C-alpha cells in the first residue's frame, strides 16, 4: 500500500482500484480563489493524477483571509502560477498545468479538451453558465459551487450519462442579469465559508471519480453556516430548455455567448468611453445627446445601474459594458 494514501486506501470505497482511478483522472479547476484553493489542495493530496488550473487573476492582499494557497510573498503574482507551484510541492506525483487567462467562449473548448471533470469555482453568472453549457455540449462531468456571506451551494452534473436529467438551463433559461446578486467583493464573505464549500465540491468530485453516489443532478445543496440550516432544492427537466430539450436553441458555445455592449458598439462605430472607476461623478447634464457613451467599471454592475438611471433621464445612447473590465 502506498504510504502517502494509506489512510484513504483503507476505505473499501477506495482501495487499490479507487486510488488507480484517482491517479488516472483528469480534473480542470476554473478559478483558484476562495473555492478553488481548498479544491486544488485536496485534489492533489488525494492523488488526482492530472490537474488543470485556470485563473486570470493576480494575488491581492484582500484574498489572503480565505485563499489558503497564497501568502504575502505571492502578492502581485499570477494565482494559477502560484497554485501550480504549491501543488507541485505538495505532491510531486501530480501533473499540474496552469492557464493564466480568463476562460471565455473562444478558448473554453480547447482548455477543456484534455479533462474529464470540471470544477467551477468562479464567482459570476456569466462564467458559470458558459462553463455549464460547455460541459453539456462537450459531455463533461461538472461540479459547481458558489458562496455568499455565510452560506453557499453546490450542484453536480454528469453530462455523459444524464440525457433524461435536468440541466441548469432548465431552471434558468437565461443568464441572470449582472447585479441581481452581489458577489463577495460587495456583500462580504467569512473566510471559512469558502473553505467549507470548496471542500464539499472536492468531496463530490472525488466521489464522481470513484463512481460513488453523488448529489442528484437537478438538485442544489444549500447550507447556511450561520445557523447550520441545510436543504436540497430540486427542479425538473424543461421541455423548453434552450440547451437540453429536443429542439435546443443553444447547439454550440458561440450561440450561448451574448455579445457584450462593447462588441455591439464596435460594430456601430465611434463612442465615448467613461471609466466609472476613475470618474464616478459623470454629469448627465453635460452629456451630448448626439454622442454614444460606453460606461464601464470592474464587473459591470455599477455601470449597468448608472446607465439605467441615464436612460430614465432620456439619454438613450448610453451603454454598459457587460461583465465590466473583468469580463472583456
């Protein structure tokens, strides 16, 4: 018995056969932040043989209260690069690849192609639905998770063996509007919450690899760590689902990608850009009604609300960059 893994190989659900499955598995983790950090650490510790890390972000001081792969010495460095270095030191048996860019509809197929299971640790609807749709279309297994303040949720999908099971689009046919739910940067999160839910995601992923029973597809496990209340929300397959119905409108990734306002305006011609991160005090009275304005911020939430207010004032040629600078 391999000494490194002996405590888990004692389990009848693992043993030699299960450990070999882990060694041969190929798992892609998208997002190396609060959720991704414990996911990556426990995947490597368990002996998952091939791990991919995709994250475009750099380590910031505000990350350190919850993103346990990083230290103050890593500030300003690529999260994917630092995470890869950490995993290589943790378990030299694992082959680790890093992708230091944001996942998008143009590159997601290539990034996913070498992996059997995807763990979504992103923090925005745009990325989550893109990842979900890609896993459905490319027949991948998927574990999704999200957190908010003291609570979080996880979902599992096996798109290899689940033609009769619902997908996320059965519940949400359209990507929710940016800003309908605040993210951790705006609403806050207790550091341990990301650790708990990242560990739960990794638990379901490892059970998938070992071919054990996991959370039913079409179910969302929610857990509030403030009062320890838990529930499972279930939904049914929709005959009108744009992705998994008999007549889907989404047949390839490019069809599930909505053009950003930036791309729309590029096609229309000239416009005036206003960066609300640097100029939050734009005066609507000074706006030229004959010009087209593109407002943007970090994530597209503040700019969306700002443009709605301007349009109510009659400035119709105003636009918000969908997803903000982070979504470009």
